[in-house]
C-alpha cells in the first residue's frame, strides 16, 4: 500500500510521478533545496536535465553556485549517471554507501539522492530499474539517506510507472490548480499563486480564470490580503494577449485590491511594458532581482 | 450654450497631399516654399527625397537646420510599402513626440523602388494613410507628371485626399480610403524564395513548437538574447493570429541566411483588415496589439492575400 504525502522535504524514500516537466523541476528543486537547508549533501544524477533544475532553484531564490562550489550540491554528469545505471547491483550499493559515509565524514548530516534514472529502463547492464530501486531502499534503512525517485510521464512508460509506484511505500503528490504540460499553476498561499512555464493562446484563459477565482476568494474573506500575488519567477514566456489580459484584469480590480506580479523575468517584463503595464494603477510589477547571473533565466 | 475651443485643441492630424512636377527644377520650385514655410514656423521638416533632390534643396535653403532624413527602403526586391509606412510612422512619432509640434514631410517618388509595375507606391501611400492617421504631420508626396508606370499616377490619385496645385491645397475628388484601394489593388506578394530550411504545420496547441523552431534558427546566428526573444515573440503573435482568426491549421516556413532570418506564416483565411498592425492599438482594445508589436520588432513585415489564403513574411536581422 502506497502512502501519499504532499510535502517531500523529509521523506526517506519516496517516488513521485510528475505530470509535466514543470512539475518535475518543481519537485526536484524543492527536494534539493530542503537538503541544502538541512546541511545534507545533495547528489543529483543528471541526464540532460540538471540545467532546468538549476534554473528552477535560481527561480526559487536558492543560491546554487555556492552550494556547487562547497560540494553540498553534487551533480553527477550524464555519462557517470548512465555508467552507474548499468553497473552491477553490488557496485551500486557500494557507491551509494561510500558516498553517504564520505558525506557524513565531511560533516554533512546526511545525503539526498535524486535525478534522472530513466536510462535504467534500457537495462544496459542487465539490471532492472526495480532492482536498482531495491538497492536504494536497502541503503536508506541503514544510512542517513533520503531518495526521491521521479517517474515522470514524459520519460517513463505507463507500465513502468505503475510497477515502480507499487514498489514504493510513499508517493509524493503535489496538487496543482492547473497543469497542461506547458503551463503549471500552483496555489502557494492565501491570494498567492505561482505561474510557471509558458502562457500562450492555448492556455491563456486559465490565467483570467485564476485571477477571477483568487480575487473572488479574497473579496469574500476579511482576513485575506488585498494584494493578489502571482509569482512569475518561472514564467518563461507570456504572449501579448496574455500580457494585455493581466493589465486589463488589474484595471478591473476593485480599488481596494491590487494585482502584484512578482519575480518577473526580463523577457516577460518587456511584453508587459509594451502592453501598458506601467500605466495600470492597480498593477504592481516587481522585476526579478537575480542574485546569480550565470544560471540562465530567460 | 457655446463651447469655446482654443486653436491648439484643433490639433493637426495627417494631411496627405500629392503634387506633380514636370522637371527637377519645377520640383525644387515647389519644395522650397513648403520647407521654408515650415521652418519659419519653427517646425521640423522630414525628407524622403532622392539624394540629388535633397542636396539641391539644402543648397537652396542654405542650411540643414530643422531638417531630418527619413529612412528609405534599400531595394525594390525587399521593399514592402506597408513596412516602409510602419517605419516612417515610427520615425515621425519620435520626431513629433520630441518637438511636440507638427512635422512637414516632403517625399518624392523614385523609380528605384518601382519594382515590376510601380505598385509599391500605391501600397505605400495607402499604408501611410493608416499608419500616420493619428499623427500631426503634413505630408506632400511628389510624383513626376509622366512616370514609367501608369499605376503610379492612378495610385497617387486614389490615395491622396489633397492635391497641391499651383501652391494651393485642393480637395481631391478621386480619393478613396486605403482599404478600398487595397481591395482593388492588393499588396503584392514578395519575391519568391527557394525551398525553406524548415517547414511545419501547426495548430493553436503547437504554438510552443513554432517558438522552439524559431529559437533554434536564431541560436545558430548571432542574435543577442533580448533580440532573439523579441523575434520569437513577433513570430508567435503572427502565428497566433493565423490559427485564431485564419484557419485551425497554419504553416511556418523559416529561411536562414546572410540577410537575417525570414519567417513566413501561411493560413487559409481571409483578412478583415488588409493592413493589420499599422496603427497603435487603443489601450482598451485587446486585439490588434500582437501584430503591431511584431511590426515594431521585425525589420520587415509584409502581409498579402491570394487565392490560397493570408500570408505574412517577416524578416529580422540580428
């Protein structure tokens, strides 16, 4: 029986089935950030996905570069990830145990493992994903390790997801207000939502609906804040009609309320500027302030 | 009750006149008083003249003070009347917003841009009527009395509400609106390009694939990040229009080369407005802003219609 939790920060060995890439980056970044916060060493097995995870961590205001420099965030390059996923089980068990022991010896309180394990589907070393997972499970019983296994629908076939899900005692499930694979909207607090991905003609009406629902809720509750906040740190594209609809929505707000767009990337900011955002009295646009410029936020 | 108005409230809006000349000296004799009057009133004069004419005018005026030169298309091959009009509107908007005063524009036909039949001028003047409609500009377009193509005179008579004859502005009874002009003489298709580097069909749910394709084409060339993002936005807007107002399926073609990126969007629909995106959209109007922004971003954006549907070709240099 698989138990579901909605907070992945302290699970020992859990799986998650992200419905979209956006959710994959979101879950991974949250798991990684929690480890860095607690003084654990985080090991990310990259297979062409690390850039997106690092981008999302930067969106979430996690200082990535210092963590990579001091070794608390270790990114296993794709080649090495694939080598590991075709090694014999015993060797993998040894690598993982040695990594944990090494981390503890360096003063880390434990180790977190996550990453992109879909290469194991190919059984290049004759070992199945399920067998590797059993190794992880064994190690988590003996050592201070937390493992988040991600089986996202883009990279894992349905059968493999069902099988792996059944093998895990804990599944991390994070609900979204909306997720179509291009745009993901999550509620992050009272009158606050996070809008991640891309807004275009295919999903633009969702933004309007989100704002209507959030405003409605805020107006009905005296305790709710008078600022409706959309966190746009992970919004990579906003089309012109999308920008116009945000500006118009703010103009139609009751005078008691404001629409606050936070963490706005330069690309999105330029579209908003061209669509009259600077002239909308009840619209507050807070551009993103990048602590680190190297990690690419477009 | 009588409502008092001040003179400044009756602001100048586009005043678009055609004038004809029989020789270079006749042309100059007509240009000089127009420029002189404007300059005496402290207003700017913007020129779109042939180099020889411009030089002769400057000599007659004795100074370049108060004069500005407007951009002219480089060659007939890439010339698009609507693109030239959009660009001229942008330049004039900048001049009028800095001086706050009306601007006198003196323009001249040049056979260099005639193309095969002189249709460029008909499209340009029709598009100017749309693009400059809200601007405080007095435009006088000079044409030879006997141009090579009859179309040039026909177009001039249909597009200009005013005629300058013997120094006097007169109402032109032959004038018709730009949209009617373009119904009888639609914007011409641009030059044929070879097979594209990429061609894909897309629907409203595949606009992100359109963006990715453009992004990848730009990555290969030396576009800065900001420029690349703006070009992707421009193509996205035109592609969105195609599937929103045209047909559910549209087509993207991309050519890359030394002249910059060329993207074409084709759909099977017809145009309600033959010259979309030439006028700054009203803030309260949600539609029409996408193509307007695309025109600001692209070096050229040409819309034309034929039996197969609506086509938009965009060119963007780094």
